[in-house]
């Protein structure tokens, strides 16, 4: 399918690895001018190099900024004043017992996972409305619906993203701007890979055994029965960013491997 977004400009937050990198890579393959983002110049440069090597002729630039802070978002707005596509992918996760989650931890998760997207959208959304074309996508999680007992603070932020996206979509009524959320399932991103390696070492087992145990006991409703690949989530995101997805607005779209059992 031709997504008909060649020449559009996109910023993907938190895109030096994992789902964010896969999204940036797919959009670059569609001829989009992509800005990759990460906290360090070294990571950003490496991600840009990877994409340009993978996608011959791709137009990719990088912006090193911590978009989990107000200062970082202000830098992005200054360095990249206009985009047609904004993918709010930046996010953190950490399993933790509820009673051990401090106020500071709650606030940190909210600022990184929610306010990063709010701040960037607050800057770019009005410009998209003025241009009468734009795409904003929040990368949420099945944890927004199935709040995980092992990281309630994370689940809260994923639910909040859906609410923000739907509210913005309401403000886009009658325009060619859409705002959607994509609910990813358990994905073998860089962060998850590190977590699994550490856990496997601690339990003196291997990742394959851990994966099998995870889907048997923690996410038994999964139909995929394995961790998703970042590109499997990115495919949904790329479609939503395209011109053919113009009738998809205000939606929470599931690319969750079938973890969520509800049909609505």
C-alpha cells in the first residue's frame, strides 16, 4: 500500500532503538523526512546511520534532547519548528511493588510517559490544524487496559495517553488532522532485552525459558505467545500516519498480540 506521505516531515520521540527506531525506519522507507530522537548525540548519530544504511536515499536527521523534560521539548520545538507527523513514543517502564513506588517515581513516570507527548502535541497540534493536515500517534500499551499489578504506575501513564489522544482528536473534528493511540503488546525492545538478560542471569536460566514462563503466567491471554518484534508494532503506526488512514481518528488501535480479550 502506498501511504502517500512521501515528503512529509516526522518527529519520533525516543527513537534510537526498539519500537521508536522501527517506526522511524518504516517512515523513512515511505519517503518521509524523519527526525530521530534520543538523549545523547552518540545514540542519535548511531540510529541515523543505521536507518540511512538500511534505507538508501532516506532523509533522516537527529535531535539529541531529553524529551521527558520541559527543556528538552523546548529544544525540539526550536530545532524542528514544523512537522506533519508526530509520534509520541518516548516511554519508560519498571516493575515495582505498589507500596514501594514513591511520589517522585509516580511524577517521573507521568512526566516522561505522558507530559512528553502533551508538550510536543501542544506545540505541533495547532500548526497541523492551521495547515489542515497532520498525524499524531501516541504509543501506548495493552497495559493501559490490563493494568499490570507489577507496575501500576506504568499502566496509569498508558491509560492517560489514550485519554489525551482522544481529547485532541475531538479538537480535530472536521479537519484532515488525526490523533490516535496504538496499544503495543509485550515487545522485545532494547529495554526489555536488557531486563530479560539480567533476570535470566539472576535465575540461572535462559531467555527462551523466561519468555515461555512469562506468557504462561503473566500474560496468558496472549494469542501470539511470544514477545512482539518492534517492526510488528511499527507497521500499525506507519499505516495510521498515512493518507489512507484519514477516517481513523480518536481510536485506540491494538497491536498487542491478542493480549486484550475484549472485542471493543
